[in-house]
């Protein structure tokens, strides 16, 4: 099927990533997310679309645990519980920035179709992942 919409899990590669997380031992899930992000950040040359799609899905899982984040896709996202991934916010931001920097196959592919909506979705994830200024943090007392 390939890609069917602009969401982080709206493609086969991201859906497979969700399944891979479900199959991983509970103690390995954070490491899987971390390695997915690091692989994209460390790519100097051409960044292939599948690597980017996994990184966007990983960033969405982290954003889902942040204030203002939306829940991960209930159909194609992982079903098994994830550990606290909020410590990976900076890596997620770096990975999303790399996905949006040439040379990036995923960015090129979206430029050929509904790129504006896809880019807006990536910016929304980035905004959720940005640390909140101290004066704006929620007081949960």
C-alpha cells in the first residue's frame, strides 16, 4: 500500500516500526527508538525515505508523551506499553530536522505531492517536542 496519508504512522514502514516495537522486549524499546533516531541524525549523505519514515514515527511516539502531544496511532502504532521516552526529545528534534534537510528522499517525495500538509505535520511534532519555558510548565498539584 505504501503511504496513505500525512500522519507519522500513515505508511507501511512506520506501521512495521510499530510492530517491531511490539515484538521487542520491554527493556529494549527505548533503545530501539534511540537507535532509529540516531541512525537518521548520523546520516551525512542521502537520507533514504524508509529511515526517515521510522524516525518520524519514533518522534511521534516521544511527542505523544509530551504536554500537548497527540496519542500515537491506535491502529498502526505500537500496542505494547512504551517506557518514558521524553528524555529523547532532543534526539527527536534533531532527527526531524535532518529529515527536513537536503538530501532527503522523504522530503523530495512529499514535494511531489501534498508537501505543505506533510511539512505542517512535521512542524507540529517539532513544536510539541520543544521544551516548555519554565514559566509555562503545568502545575499538577
